[in-house]
């Protein structure tokens, strides 16, 4: 369905915006170690936070499980991520009510995510909101990141609207900056993971929202 030029459409980020999922990335190292009966250090999440997945796996091998290969550790962590999205992740508080109200107003909604399509679809289906969205766009399929506007512009083309008619809901500062620079209406979304940059998000975004 395409929107006409007098209407508004919405592009939603997924992780940290629709889904209460950001904490899993902070807990992965500890979860993995506990799953193999190894006790993690108390500040492990802070140590791993700036690292890539490969760097995190190398750290876990060097400091905890030298008998396991980095690839074995990576595979174990990837399985945990898959299980989380398929069986555990929930919507953020207030999201269902908000998207219900948008659907009642016939506002087209799409998702632009840096995450995996299959895992996202599983999470949307389990939380019974998959049919709320006209389409899902992923950075990997478009060979881009949210440091550039390609994914948002692809959404705009699909919706048949210029950026100034489309609201982008994001929880991360750099994505908000990208969307705003491309001419979209920007909504910063409250999330525990962005507390450290909340003031800057409020300053940059056109609006700031908490769905609760």
C-alpha cells in the first residue's frame, strides 16, 4: 500500500525501538559463560561492550576457556542470539498501544533494521505484530549501514513519499543524525541503552518519545 502525499508514514528501527532487546548484547558474554558453568567477572559487560563479536570471543577464550576455539565460542553465542529472538524477546512497554493507534489512523509503517531479517520476523510473529508493517528493510540486504541514509531512502521510495512526510523512530544518536540530515522527521526513542547519550538525542531529534 502506498501513502498519498498528504499523509504521514513511519519508519521504525527494531532493536531498542520496537523490541526490548538491547540488553541481550550487554549480557551475551556472561550468558555464554554461565551456560557452560563458568562464572564471569562482574564488569565483563563493560569490558566487552566496545568489542566486535570476534574480539569478544577472543577475549572469552583468552581469559576463561582457552581449551575452546574462537569459532566454537562464536557459534555458541550466535545460537544464544537466535534463541533470544525466537523464544524470548518482548516488545517495549507501550509499543503495541502506539502501533495500534497508528494503524487505526491508517498510517503506513515499515521497519528499517541493522539486524537479521529471519530473527526479526520470528520476534515480530511471536509478538503478534508482523502484519502491522508494510515491509522490512535490512542494512545487510541493502549493503549499507545507518551511518548513511540509503536504507531510509529505500523506505521512502517504497512508501511513495518524500522524507519530509515520513517520521523515523530510532533509539541511537548516529541513526537519528543520519535520518535528520536526509530530511526525515526524527523521533528519538527512550531506551536504557542510550542513557549516556540521551541529552544529545533530545537536542538533535525533532521529538523525543517514551512509549510507556
